């Protein structure tokens, strides 16, 4: 396994380092954002902020994906996208109302939208089909390593009684490192036949890819913002400084298992791994609907990291398996659009269920969506 990892191309390694530092900045913010929003509003506002920001930003993922199939270089989109996000995060420290926080969160997600699809296409083009699971798994491991470092830094600062607004400013330093690294990216060779007319629909893609996107939409309808998990953990008695540590545990679990599990999809097939991950997700959400001791959150959230490890890399590698080389950016644009845009109704529904009926109904709905998606993935998507 280690020999295979070290043999990965320079582009894969550099994109991994970029994701490590970028996710450290993102998760530093993400881990404390529920506490920050709680100072201004409640779960309903959190659902609006996360849903609108993610869903609207996801439209840019399709646009950037289609555009990257037409351009000689996608590097400009990647650099600009990381730059916008690097600027938006520290500015959240100056937000004094949740609508202003929504604007900055939206800007951060627009930056992610502009870079994600071109970056995923670059990763897929950097390796042969037989190593896609390994490449995407390694990238997710590096990303999750940053997701461990970010919350740990946030927890350390909170334990030292650093104000929330000052903690947010630390993300700006990490953003500078990200932009500096991404400037050294070198794109892999591209297909000479890739310059075709703009394709905004799914023409040219197999029917199985369309069914895959629909099943992803069903799963994502129950996959609301992870901030609700952190809010639930706090309700169960977790101290403020422990909330970032809990999310760091999730990322640590995903970091350890993303590379080997995604590489496993190169041998046993992507769908088997994805289905297993979705079942784990359903069990986790069902258990989160019950009251219990806060101590049980630690093994439970480590279990949740297995879902992320099994699905994040495999889902993206599966997209490349379906896609013509000339439409790779467009394929990732549609994948990221579906998984991002569905977060709006998912977060709005989850917030409405929680605030209107109770948290039990919200977690039960998410569990049912994941199990339905797993069933359809096995018997409908071929």
C-alpha cells in the first residue's frame, strides 16, 4: 500500500497538500460555527445558512466543470476558487448578524464551487482507471488530516479562552499557505478531443450515470449539514471545547481508513463500498436520535468516520468510471451539483423537523433516506 501511495503522481500529492491546509482552515471554522451561530440565532437559521450557501455554491460546481472541459487550463479556476475561500473565512470574525454570516458563508462556498469540479477532473486524469480509488482515497485522507488539525487548533484556542471571533482569524493564515501551494500545480495532459460545445445537460452520458445521480440525490436529501450533529452533541452535554475535538475524531477515523477503503473499491467494485457506507450512515443517524450518555458520542462519531472513509473517495472515482474523457469536468460538475444542491432541502427539512416536531423525527428521516438509497444502489443502478 505504501509503495502504491508513494508512486502516485506529483499532481495528486500537491492537491493532497493543498486540501490538507485548506481543510484545516475550513474545519477550524466549521467546528466552532454552530457555537458562533448560536450567539445570533437557532437551528432554523443554521439550516438556512448552510442550505442556501451549499446549494447556491453548488451551481458553480457545474459551471466550473463545464468550463474546465473547454479551457486549455483549469488551474486558473482552481487558484481563484481557493483564493475566494481563503478571504471569506477570516472575514466571518467581523459578522455581527446571521444574514452577514450567510453572505460570507455563501462566498466561501462559491470559492469551493469554482475549484471542486476542475480539481476532481485533474485528479482523475492524473492516474489510470485501476488507481482512481487509491488516488481519490489518498486525497480524502489528506483532506481529513487537515480536518483533524483544524478542530484540534480550535479546541486548543477555546480551552485557552480565546474569543470565537479571534479563533476565526486564524483561518486566514492557513489560507495564505493554501494559495501559495496551489500556484505550483501542473496540470496533467488533456485529451485533444476535449474541446466540444458547451454541454449543460446529461447528453452523452450512460443511463446508469443518470440513475446514479438520482440515487445520490435521495441519499443527500437525508444528508444535512454536519453542524446539526455537533449541535446535537452539545445538547447531549458535551462541553464547548470538546465539540471541535469530537469532530476531529471523525476526521481522524476517516483519515486512517479513506485510502485503504477507497483503494479496495479498485478491486471489489465501487458500488459495494458505497452501499456499505450508506448503511453505516443510516445506523449512525438512527442511534443519534436516542438520548444517552455524552461519553458514548466518542465511539459513535468514530463509527461515523467509517462512513466518510468508505464513500467519499469511492463516489468520486465512480463518476470517472462512467464518464467519457472529454466530459470529465462536466461529469464532476453534475455530481457536485446534485450532492451540493440537495443540501438546501436536506438542511431546511432537518432544521424544520428538529424545531417543529423534535430531533428524533429529523434523525429518523435521514436514516430512512440513506437506507432507501442503499437499496436502490444495489438493485437499480447497474
